[in-house]
C-alpha cells in the first residue's frame, strides 16, 4: 500500500511539473524574459577585454560568408526601472576560437523597420590573446535596445581579418505574457462589460492599466481595422471610478469594445463579444418608392450572397427570382423593384440562409389584384396607387412556385393611378391547378401573383370608368340605409308601447314630441309626421 501511494504521489508531481513547463512555454504565451540589472559586455574568465561604441558600416549578409564563430546565441532580456516599467534589450553571445591575430570582435544590430544601427567593439589585450591562442572563448554584449516585434539583423565580425557572420532575430511581441505585463506600451488594461439592450448602452469597467496615464475607450466595427461608431470616452487618470457607458445602434457581430492607454504606440485591447448576433446583420433594408430602389449596406465583414425571392400563401418557402443573385462587397442595390408584400430578400452565408420581407407590413403597396365571383363570370379587379403595366395569364400550376402558361393568352393591361381595371373570366369547371397569374412588367424585379381554382378562358374588357365598382358601392349604401331606417322605426314603436302613448287622429294638430336617437338625425321625416 505504501509503495502504491509513493508511485501515485510521484505521478502527481510529474503531472504538475509538465503543466508548469507548458504554462511557461511560448505556446501558452508565457516565455519568460531574463532580467538584467545592468547591461554591458562580458568575456570568458581569464580574458581581459573592454568595449567601446563602433561606427563601422553595417553590411548585409553575403551568400559566401565564412563561419568564424562556433556558436552564436541571441535572446531578449529585460531591464526594469520599477514594476511594470521595463525596457527590452538584445543579448548577443558568441563563441570563437581565439588566435594571436584576433584583436577584437565587433557586434552590430540593425533594426529593419527603422534602419537603426547599433555597433559595439570588444577588444582583447594582445598578451591575453597570445596566451589563450587556440582556445575557445566567449564574448557577450547585452545593451542593444530593441522594441517589441522588431525584426533585427545581428552581425559578428573578427578584427582585423574581417571574418563575419550574420543572423536574423525576431523580438517577441505583446502576445508574450511576460512582456504584456511589464512593457508599458503592451499594458492595455482589462475590460469588463455589461449590456442594457433596452436603453442600447454598453457599460465598461477598466482595470489593470497604467495608473499614471489617461485611458481611451470606444465602440468600433472591426473590418481590416476597427472603424469608430462615434461612441468614445476619455477616462482621466484622476477619475477614481473607471467605468463608463457607450451607446450603440445595433449589436452586430463585428461590434467591438476597444481600449488603450494615452502613450505613443500603445497596444490596444479589443473585446468583440457579439459574434453570434448574426440576426442583426439582415436588418436595415431601405426602399425609395420614387426611384423604386432597394438598398442594403453590409454592416460587418462577412461573405454573403444576396438574392430576391417571393413567398406563397400556403407554403413557408421563398422562390428565387431569376438573375437577382449577387455577392456583396460593400452594399447591394436593386433598381426597378415591385414593392409587393410577398417580395423578399434572401441572405445566404456559410452558416445558413435568412429571409427578410421589407414590404410585408404593406408600407409601400403599389398594386393589388383580386378575383370577384359574379352570376355570369369571374371578374379580375386590378387597382394601383401609380401607373403600372400588368400582365395577365392563365396558367397550369404544377408546383407551388411553377405555373405553366396555357396557350398564348398573355394580356397586357395598363392601369392608371387610382382608376381600377377589370378583366372578365367565363365560368367553368374549376380545378385547383388552374390559376390566373398577374405580374408587373414595367419594372425589372416583379413577382407573380396567383389566384387558383379556376378553369376559364380569358375575355378582357377594360372598365376604366369604374362603373361596376360604383354600382356595387351604391347598392351596398342603399341596403345600409334601409336597415338603419327599419331599426329606428322599430325602436320608436317599442318606446310608444312601453310608455302608453296614444295615437292622435289624423285631423288633430301635431303635438307629439319625437325623441330620435342620435344616429337618426339625418332621417327625421321618416319617423315624425
């Protein structure tokens, strides 16, 4: 039992050691940077050397360079004035075989982004070099100041024979945890947030940033860079409460919270917590009823295919309109749109498809088609709020979105503004697969409007004067008046019986006061005479 516990304890310790090593490895972003208290040069024990600045011209590496050094090691070191206030330096360590002709080693660095050159020459005493002839010695210099993420060329050259060796080195960036916590321009702070969707506000609390500096906060839309939405606040270093609120318009996937300290070239921290809010992307469709243009602008960088489609009454699907599909780069524009309630916009991404119907609420209705049954025939009545051209066709429906024309019976009807037009259909044995189909032909993008359960031949008659419509309205109004009068007469009769009123003779003088309902003031002569 004791042996088992010993093995178990050893296994736990080994696991903890592996975890600790992984946490400190570059993969986890925690490659520790060595600290130095002072910077300068150093040589092998027993070898006297001194250094001075060098003005030698830095030469780029040649393909035929010799390798005078057995090994060259380059690393980043950190020198700190105080906690969270450190600088980065380059540490160069070379090993070579010393002979009596080598008097010095020159070490240079060249920053490729700024072309800044730094050189240092480490010289040996002649007697020391002769004494250590043929032995391996080490030369080190660790005072080349560098910045985060810089690409550096490092050259080592022997003097006087000029044998050189050049290497390339990349300085760690702010992704390194040790650098992120100790180099001022990498200290971007920590952001905590909450969202008030009712008031459309994002509250942000900032912590762990440089106390001696102001702090910037803003909302932005992240594309190639983060473009400001206009919501911005500067938190003063004297402000004890590091919490602010920022207004937003929509919680789209690319909406980010960005913060940075008020020092030059400061790193920025970004939180983009709304990446799953894809539903918000498909709003914001606008329509101009004068130019008949439908426009939608891309709010976030996403690959999306947009097309127009139309829905039916009974089936929850959307059928694409031909030649309406396009891939969005910035925004889409469809010119010549029939703003029918069933015309919709379909957005398709790798995640799926979304459909939006901007005219479903009837904000921009233009025309309407309905079929009325009369004793002799069917009557198609087309009304419009503007001048349109409508094509009428009888068709055989084989699917909810497919209706094949029956013969060459397509008729074009010009409908004037606010002036109904009718088309008469002879009655027959009706079947569910026979439809009357209407479609605007004076625009580029129009949907078919179908009324089915018909089997009729098309007989078109224009009624631009709207006589049938007026006759139907007049008849309805007359029937309404008769019903109202009958109700009033009945009401008065019941009132007389209730209170025991007596009729006076026809020859007597009229003395009865009529008590009319408020609604009967327009027809008093029918009740009191």
